[in-house]
């Protein structure tokens, strides 16, 4: 007896065929919209979480720029046996020149755009009663407040001498303080003080809580 063999091919079911075609088409418009929305939400959340950190970094950068510029000018004056003049100009520029404020320009420093020389309302204003101004200099009347004890203060230039001292334009010992921070944010306030007789420069940070006070950094 001879058996006849037939070539039998099995066709995929309609459901499977549709699934194959759907996979071939790629993502649907709805799937693309959902994926884009998830990516956008993740980006926004990342930006929101990083924004305070970026603001804090700008405060630190501005503070370090002022501190470094003052210390560098003092060291260069001693090393080069020249007078180096540091001048502060609101809202946020520092220049270093030789001999006079109009002498050869050596350095120009600009603070981050959101950081300015200013006294934020709420900062201590007494040089003697706690909480005091940084190193007890002035009454926080000026953002750039050098020449303490000479006239009304408020001088904006420091003349670093080869012997390490700091004088004003008239040769007087130049003590003072400079304030900076972000406008409207009391906790961002920073200050730098100068003792003219020794040229000592100190940095300060304001802590509004738990006890309002300037603390040396």
C-alpha cells in the first residue's frame, strides 16, 4: 500500500499576523508622547533638585573670588615690593592696580551675576552688642565699608604695602569690611574683614538660625 504524503503548510493565525505587523511598525504616537513626557518630567525634577545647589555654588564662588583676590594682592605687594591697590565697585567688580587706583591694571574680577556687594536687611548693625558686625567693624551702613575709624568709613579701596600692612589713600591704617550675597536671601550673606595694621584678612558667614550671628569661616 502506498501512502501519499502532502505538503501541509501552517498559516499563522490572524492575531499573530497582526502582532507581527504591529511590531514592524515601531512605536505608536501615543507611546512616543508618553516617553517624551516621562523624560520631560525627569528633567524638570533634576533641575528643581539641583537649583539650590547651583545657587549655593555661586555664593561660594563669589566669596572665594573676593577672599582670594585680596590675599593675592597682599602677597604680591610683599613679594614685588610694590603697592597694590584693590578697589571694589558695586554691584560686583574688583580691580587690582599698581600704586594708585588709576595705575597699571593687573586684575579684574567679576562676581557671579546673582551675587552682589550689598547689605541684606536683617544683618546685625551693632559693633558692640551681640550679635555684632564682623570683627565689630562699622554698623553695616555700607556694603563696601573700609576706613573704619577714619572719618565716616565707606572707603572702597585698599592700598596693600610691601610690609604687609593695608592703608587708605591718605596713608591711614585701613580697617574695614565688605558684604556680599544674593539679594533677598539673608542666609546667603558673606563678609570679609581686613585689619590694616597686620593685613590680616578673615572670611565670615551669616547664620540666621538657631542663633543669629556672624561666624568666622
